[in-house]
C-alpha cells in the first residue's frame, strides 16, 4: 500500500464530465489498494471570472475579501469531486483549507504555507476514505481565508504530500510529462523519464509552464517525489526526483525559453563603487525583479554601460523608476526594448563537462543569431536574443545537444 497525493489542475476539472473522469482515476488508485488524497484547482477559467468580478466591484479591493471570492472556485470543485466519488461507492469527503487547517502567513493573495495539521486527515486515510482538498488556499493567523497566488494548487499538493509523508505526489495536467522543450516549437521534443529537482526548478523559472516554481522548491526542500502526468492518458509521466535517483546524467536535459523579457541599457553611467546600488536599489524598492545584468568594460575608466532585463509586465514601471532617478544615476542615455526572448539550456551534467556553453554560442552564431546578454549558473546558461529568432534558436539548440527524438 502506498500513500499518494493526486493533484488535478483547471483543465482536468473543467466541467462535470471531466470531474467524473478524475473520480474514475482516483478510484483506480483506491482499487489498487492505495491511500489517496486529492487536491483540485477551480474549473478552468473560473478563477479569472472571479477576479474579474472583484475588479469590477472595486479595482482597489481589500485583499482579504479578494481571497474570500477567488477561493470559492476550489470549494465548488472539491465538493463536486467528493460527490462523484461517493456515487462510485468510494468513501470520500471534501476539505477546505481552513478545515484541515492549512496555516499560512497573513500575506493575502500571495500567502505562504507555514504548517499543515494532518491529524484528522491521517485518521480518515487510515480508515479508507479519500481526502479531497481544495487547493490554493489556507487560513491566516487572524482566521481569515488566504490564497497562495496563481499556481498555488501545485504548492498545496506538494505541501500536503510532505505533511502526510506521502510516497509520491502526482501532478495531473494536459500534457504527458516534462519534455526536453516545448513540443509546439520542436515536434521532435521527447518526454523526460526522470529529471532532478534542480533542473526542474530552472526549467520552471525560465519559462516552462508544467510546474509552478514554488511547488518545485517545496518538493526539493522536503524531498517529495513528484510525477507529472496527463489526466487524459494512461502513459507514464515524468518523475521529479533527487539527483541520486538518476544513474547517468544528461549534459543538457532541456531547452527553455521565455518571451516575458524586456531589456534596458543605461549608457555612460559612472564607473565607480555604488553605481550599481544607485540603479538597482530603487527598482528593488519598487518590487521590480531584475534578472540578467551585464556591465560593459570601461574604455576610459570613467564611464560604462549597464544592461539588465526585467519582466515584460514590469517594463513600463521600471522605466518610470529609472527616469525618476535620472539625476541620481546620472546616465547619458536610456535604451530599451521588449522585443527580446531569453533562451536557456539546463542540465546538471554541465557540472562535469566542459565546452557546453561554447557549443551553445557556436550553434547560435551558425544560424546568424546575435547574443545580446549572457548569464550562467552551475547548471544553466541563458542568453538574450531578438524575439524573432526564438523558434529557430530553440530548434537549433535542441538538435545540437542531441535531444531530438529518434
């Protein structure tokens, strides 16, 4: 007997028929003798609808009431799933975040889980009951409902799996697993059987949409084995596991890309200590995340150019912050564009292989693609290129690193 947490996203529970399909999947695990806890999202599109209603009533809404509204989508889904299971003679009961309770901090609309009391859930699971839990929500120290931010149901599922000491957390979605890159761009992309937490975290943060970044962080911290698989197929999915579980590491496991990038260059800022703090301090105070940073070599020792990227959604705000601090920063010219894409190669095998980055640069050069910015870490290399070359770059790199399916 295994204890499994199954999580189903919005597309998997988009209507009553799909909820019945989810119930059948859950029943098959129960029939196999496993203890099962299920975490569900709201029906596809429902959260957006609820957010729209809140915006219509009050654009400057009270975040505590916002959480009451948007958390209701999961309440409907979890109740319907419990009813569907009961109709199949499977003992099941629905649970909202506050009933368990899933305790969070007080940061409404983006709360973080602090603890989960599994006393009652353990008892129900040991008694053969399926525990159906509403994802995306918890309860604040002042007993108000909180939500975990977009994609929070993945985080709910992994946190619950850790608290319940589950053998595995299965994340069901509309794809069959994690692929070497986006199959819509590269038809020869292949499904990865096993991937490390570190690689999955990089893929998630660099543009892959399969798993939410916070859920991967939590899985890595608590060593929760996660499987990504399809709701609509019986195919085996992708296991996200500790590096020790993978016998032979790929040099490059995947190619990720993100169009959510914008580039800002400050021409001729002072080349002296404190300049970077003068530029990036105000951006940090405005809660604008800065990603890739490049400082050009100073020709005369007096001035230099500083280039960095920000999320495209924060582009205009970043420009306002920089322009508002022009006198303090003392730049000569500001250049900016949002027509860029970040393309990244990821693989823990990079730690023990040389020449990986060189192959990336040569491949892009052979295709006539200019690299504007470069950033690296122990297991990834990212480059910023013109957006028009995104698909060409991803396809070329996928082939260059031998990731194409046979």
